[in-house]
C-alpha cells in the first residue's frame, strides 16, 4: 500500500502591506506609526511566519526564491535552489519568512506492528537496465526497510509501501530465495558452479541457509521466503491410497497402514527446490518407493504367508528399513511405518470371516484302521472340508484307498517341503471357494462310510466327536 503525500494543512501567507494616509504622519501620527509597528510586527511574525507541526506531524518546506531546478529534478537538494527541500521539520515551533518560504503540514509515516515499510526513492538518477534496487542517489526501491514505528518521511522524496512481516512458526523453517544478484548462467562463473539447485552469496536463487522460527523484516523485492514444516507428518495408507500388490501365487493383497515422516532441517532448502512442498515429497519420494518395494517383496510370498506366520511383521520391518534408506539421501526422515491391516483376497478372506475349516492338514504316521475311519467319516459329515495328508508311508494301496474312499485332496511326503505345502493349502482354499460359489460341487466330495464302519466302536466315537464339533476344526490330527 503506497502512502501518498497529504494535502497541505496550512501555508504561509503573502507579505502584508499596511498603507497609511499622509495626514496620519503629521503631528502625532509618528507616534501612532511607531505603536502600529510595535504591535503589528509581533502579530505578523506570530500569525504569518510561524510553523508549528503538532504531534504526529511534519512540516515540508518549499524555497520560493533561488535558482530553478534542472530538468528532471524534483527536489532542491542544494542551497540556493528553488523548490521542495528534502529535509522536513519535526514537531515543534519554527519561524520562516513567508516571502522566501512556503510550507505545508503532513502526517508522519506510521508502520504498524507486524508490518514493514518499503521505501521507493522518487528522486535521483535512473537505474541501469536490469537493476531493480536503487543504490545511493538513485531513483527506485531502497534495500533497507522500515520496521514498526514512526518515521519523518518526506512524501515528495519517498513513497512507502506496506507489507506483512515474515513470521516463521515453531516447528518450521523459512526457505529463502534471493531475487537479486548474478544468475547461475553468468559467464563469469566457472562451469561447475552453474545450474546448481542452491546458490552462493550474491547470486540469484535459493540459498542454503534457512530461517529459524521468529519474525523477520525482509524486503520482499529482495527475497522471497517460503515456510516449510519440519514437524512429523502422518500419511494414512487407506482407501484409494492403500498399497496393493500381487503375491507369488497370483492373488491380490491390499495393505493399509500409516507412514510417519518429516523433513530434515539441513536439507529443507534443497528438498523444496528439487521436489516441492510436503504433498510433492509424499507423492514423488515416499509413496512410489513404498509401492515399488511392496510389489517386489510381496511377489516373493504366497498369499497365505500374509495371513499366518511372521511374514506380516517382516514385511513391515523391511518396508520401514527400505524407506529409511531411500528417503534419507533426499533429506526425508522416516520416523515409523505401521501396517495395520493386510487384507487377503476374497477367496481366502471369506473363509476366515466365516470361521469355517476349509482345509485340514493331517499328519499320518502309521497305517491304522482309525485313520481311514476318521477321514471317511469326516468327508461324510463335512464334504466341503479339503484334507491334505503328510506321511512317510509309501503304501500305494493306502494312498489310493484314501483318495478314492476318503476324498483326500493332496498327499505330501515327509520330510515336508514347506513351499510345496503352502502351495497345496492355497490350491485347497481356491477349491473351497469354488465350492462356496457352486454348492452342488460339494456333493462330489462326499464320502459314504459303510454300515460296518459307522456301527463300529471307533466309528461311533469319531462320529459323535465330529457332530459335536460341527463345521469347525482347530487341531492337526495325528494318526
């Protein structure tokens, strides 16, 4: 906001002339003349020569006699010149000859709290091409600013523009961009000093030093300041921002969690110039690396590993370590990574939600009649439950019998290959999901135990236990 010169409040009057008739000078007229002079001169001086700026005012003097100003000059800067003087009169009482002087009363310049004033010099030599800040005796913007307070500024010599002071809040820093100086492509600079993200002293661009929390009165025509928050930021990976990836067996897993991060103080200037604001840091540095790592790491494990076992915790720890290493070189500090939910695919999640026993893994250690009875009765009562048997037995007749009569889904030889076992479990869960989608398929899995088996002592005991448990199994059966 530019402050314009105020209109003159009072001006000195022209010279006063008091003609007297010739008759008044005869006889006692001389005494009257002396009396008028003694009374009139003090009154003339008091009423016509007195300059008295009040509180909060200044007096601007104009010389009415003297040499004319040169072309283009607006102030009388030298003694004996005619025109407006640069210096003003502060509050007080002054006397000037109204024949040689004129004056006007104007208000002082008041810079309110929290603001600053930028001076523009209205007199002096013009600026060279490309220069925006005026030096001594040059016309243009002055580098020094006016802090809050009252100043006696000649409105014919300077225009004052008000700006807000720069306030850096706690937990933040100010990144400074110099608007004046040499450019980075200047021919005087060596090749290795050009095209830098940060510039040195006397150059135009982002400076490496930042402003700590506080209030600063900086000329906005010299520098631009951007506040950067250094406090911890939390990003919620949920909804559209959740991470999804394919597992080793081709399922889609969805990961929800929280990433807490902040910007390092010593890298704030470089980071904001190379990357951008806080949202840019998140979208250009953190999230791409989190998604890329998750897709690579997730493709190493089958879906079942993200539901049971320690894979979930290992995934979280490895993701945090990866992000710390990748973000540190950019000046971003990863405070923590928390995985709240790993959502399995619907084929597996539906089984878990309904708390049904979809797959039963049984360890068959011996050839006992109870084993065959158990599996036949299980598939009779719960044909949808798929059974995987681990065994050392090499009896092909037993294996063929269990497959044909007890509808065993898979056999795994001992010692067990865990990777193979996991793949069989995932395949069994997929088959179970297909049963849920088409219940008619379950009838093909139902085994029919003979009356002798049902009426036997072992058969009755096992059948009562299965019916008491219902459709849920929680243990591994050992034969």
